């Protein structure tokens, strides 16, 4: 394990999933072969959500992996500067840190070129790398579906979920983000089975309409099966929250989209913040929807995550 920040207050949210450096173009509407300049950011489900939580005042930690290289050190330093605990990030002595390029074709086309195959450090996270006692003792555990695409991270994800679910505490919530990236799966047809298994260990499930379809998961059926909260993102049309006995829906927040990547991670981070703060369901859903819109109007993912004051300003506007 790489050294993290000094011991402090107990972690409120662990986030397990992909972690990489993003190289985003500074030219809009240009294919990757014609981009002239890029800007580097911290990226990936785990990094984005953890930073999003930290900016909202939640003590967060990442469970993932980086390489023993300059990009890995950049990621560790950036997370630490944001106040995120990095002690659960494994530094791989051989594999290079994962890297992702994107193209910008607003409002709804942002293709990715990911350098993570055939494997990368976050897919090499093993169950024995995890601080299972600390995970069990935290109120929130986030897991992302991409961790299921390869072993040993698949086993690590299930070990974390089972440890968290075994904790005897009323405020425990395991949050599954569907995080569907078909190009990351050697056999994409395996996704529904693996994510279905994970859904049975989750208290909260988050996904877009197309992600639920890819997972072959029906939000209404998940509610009937006992999932406490099912969040469905509808893009520009807003979002829905399925609770026992009721469904809440909020409309989209009008913004000029710059980069749609990362908005779902901001949505997920705001959910954790709202759950820990005991927000009423409608306020919680509206807050998450605002967070997603805030990031969609900016280039970066992690670097664009909003603070509470910024969300309040957007709400007022």
C-alpha cells in the first residue's frame, strides 16, 4: 500500500473503483487524431466520487490502484490535496497508471479512448489489499461496476460489499453505481450477471436509463426486491428516485453542456452527502441533479466537483 495522509477522523465513505489520469482536449468538436493540446486531470469513478464527497465536507477514502510512475504520484498527490485518504490505494510495481483520452462533441457525444487493457493497477486490487475492518465501520461504501470487469478486482469488490453489509449499524448504506463501460469488458455479455449479483448486496443503486437496460435490471423490480433507494438518471430530462411505496422525479437543470463525463460521479457524491445529512428524499434528488448539471457545464471531472456553496448558488439561480 502507498502511504496515505496522517490518521484523522473516521472515514465516512470508502469509494472502490477505477482510478486514472484524464487527458481532455482543449479543442471542441475535433476528433482525437486532430486535437492539438490537452489538459490533465484526476479521473475515474473512484477519484471523481471521492473528491466530490470531500468538497461537500464528507471524509472520503479511495480503494483502487495506480502505477509506480509520475502519473500515479500525480493522482496520489491530487487526492491528498483534496483531503481524500489515499492509504487504500495500491501502488503496482510493474503496471503503468491507467490513462484516458476523450473527445468533446457537446451536448451528448464524448467518446473515450482508454489505456487500461489488458489490465491496469485498479483492476489488480485484491481482497487482501482491502482494510475490511475499516470498510465495515464506515457509514458508506461506494462500488463501481467497472471493477467487475476483471479479476482480481471483481473479488475485491465483492469482499468489500460483503464486509460492509455484515456491519451491525443502522446508518450503513452500500451504494452500487452501475458504471457501464462496454469497451472495458473482454466479454460484455458477462456484465448483467455480475452486476445482478452485486445488486443483491446493495442498499442504493444508481444508474442511467441505458445503464439499467444494459444491466437488465428493472428499477421497479429492484424496489420490490427490497433495494432501499433506486436512482435513475434521465440525462437532460432530470432524474427519478424509487422508494418503497413512492417515486419522486425532478426535471433537468438547464445548463450549456461542455463535457458530460463526470456529471454522474457528481450526482453520486451528492447522494452520499445528502444521505449522511438526513436530507428529505426530494431535496436529496434535487441536490444530486444540480451537482450533475454543475459538472456537465465544465471541462474537468474531479476538478469541477462542486462545493456546498456552489450548489446553493446554482439552486438559487
